[in-house]
C-alpha cells in the first residue's frame, strides 16, 4: 500500500516554516563566524530581521535554532528516495538518493554544505549544538522508515526496515562529520557524496 501524501500546508504554516528557516540560516551564519559562545539569541534575531520574542516563540535556545536548516537535507533526500518507487533494489535506490542529495550542481548547494561544515565544527565544542545535530538525525531516521518499508514491500520485516533506515542515516551523518574535520572540497575525493557512498557500502555489508 502506498504511503499517503501529507495534506498541503496552509499559508500560515508556510509562513511559519519560512520564518523558522530564516532564523536557522541566520543562526548558522553567526555560529560559523563567531562560534556559539560568541553568538546571542538577540544577534540571531537581529540578523534574521525578527523580534526576540518571535525567536523564542519558535526556539527554546540559540542552538535549537539551527534544527530546521539541518533537517532540510534529510527532507530532500527522503523525497528523492521515495521517487524510486516500490520494487527498486534498496541498496541502489539508497545510493542514488544519497548521491543526488549531496550533489553540488551550483554554488548555492556548495555554500549549503560549507555551512553544515561550519556548524559541525562549532558543535565540536558545544554539547547543546551536538545534541541538536543528533536529534535531527534521529528524527530523520524515524521519518525514513516508512519510505524504506514502501521500497521493500509488504513482506518486509520490521528489523530489516530499521536496519536499512539506520544504515542510510548513519552513512550521511558519518560522511558529513568526517568531511567537516578536513579541508576536502565539496566535490571529488573525500567529498560528502564520496564519503557517504563508502559509508553506505560498509554499513550495508559491501566492500570498497
């Protein structure tokens, strides 16, 4: 059975999400430039062009503010995976979706990856920011399970679904964390896409 599509968002909901993402981008820029210790919620609100009370309407802490930005990539790659359709070989579908999600077709995509690198470097010294990163990954894994189940078909065992979702999520997480610790480019050897492909093969039992 095909997983039903969620209902379309209302105008109010779309505006709310747009505001949250604008705040998240502002937080990411400031964290990358100044670190979390050198950034205040007031500074983030000012950069995003919103009142401080608006900031706290959506986020409890300054670290929480980057959550929507980190979640965007997961939303995109789940959509790419879902487009493979039932019956597609799962390892191939996962590999193709991850490659497409981490591809760098333009400078905007390159800047997005570099922003993630800056956030992960900032998170190395900030447990609260690391917690946001791990939470976003766990939420992404949870959302991935029904997509994987759809690809595997009606007879899929729950454990197999969970293992595949965990492997795919961890492949991207490990790739981005490893890449963030280096000065490798956004494309080519040791890029996020190349590292994620290697991680996925290893986690799913393949070999380099």
